[in-house]
């Protein structure tokens, strides 16, 4: 059988001789692809590790500092010089419209109070100078009522400034914190998704 088929024997011997060489060539051809795949996997793992480290660092880093107002100082300014300039606490806290509004009401109330007190002085002269009791005291009643209302306006603007200035300062700080933020975002990059630090001041 072997003598009759020398061709089969030769082919079998050649295959056995060439098998290690073919196997080595196949392994050499597959090595770069495997190396490239391992390199890309390693790079992706490195990017992931770097992204995780960046995220951890960002989470440990406090938000960007903002220009804050002190609620205690706002209340103190509302007390003094707020006793003279009503709305001073709100003006410090950044609430200029409310502060100027309180100051305008204070100025109007003070002007009305001065005028009504002057009218009370005239009425006192009428009472002291006359020999008979005056029958018409409507002017006195109007002046007294006006003085009371204007006095209440003065007190209300002062107390409102003292009570509301710390709240206005806290609201101002919240707005500043919302405007001044730093956050990490995933953005597309040349090697896939990348982490980017976006700030808003």
C-alpha cells in the first residue's frame, strides 16, 4: 500500500514538516492584532481610570466660590445706620429696589409727620390762647391721625428692613451659588467620550 502511494506519503511528510512553520506564521500574524487590541483596551482602561480620578477630584473640590453677602451684617446695617436710612440692609444685600422703596416711604412719612406735628402746635396755641373751648377740632383730629399714620409708616419701614435684610442676603447668596458652579460633563473626543470641566461664573 505504501509502495503504491508514494505521493500520499510525500504529502504527509511535507505537511508534518511545514506544520510548525505555518503555525508560527499564523501566530506572528495574529500577534499585532492582539497587541493592538490589548493596547486599545489598556488605553481605554487608562482613560476610564483617569476619568474616575478626575471625577473623584472634582467631587472633592468645592464649587467655585461666589461673592456672598453676610446676613448678620445685613441685619446690623438695617439697625444702624438703618434707623436713619431705612432700606440700608436691603441695599447691602443687593435688593436695591426694596431698599430704595423703603427709603422713599420713610422720606414721605417723615415729611408728613413734620407737617402734622406743626399743625398740632398751631392747635395747641388755639386751645391755650382762647377763653372758650373751640367747638371745631376737626383740624386737630386730622393732624393727630396723620401723625399716627406717618409714625407707623416710619416704624414699619425700619422693622421691615431689619427683618427682611438677612433673608435678602441669603437669597442673594443662593443666586450667586447657582450662577457660580463647576461641573463635569461627558463630551465626544478623538478617543471616545472625554470628561470636560465646565464652569459658569
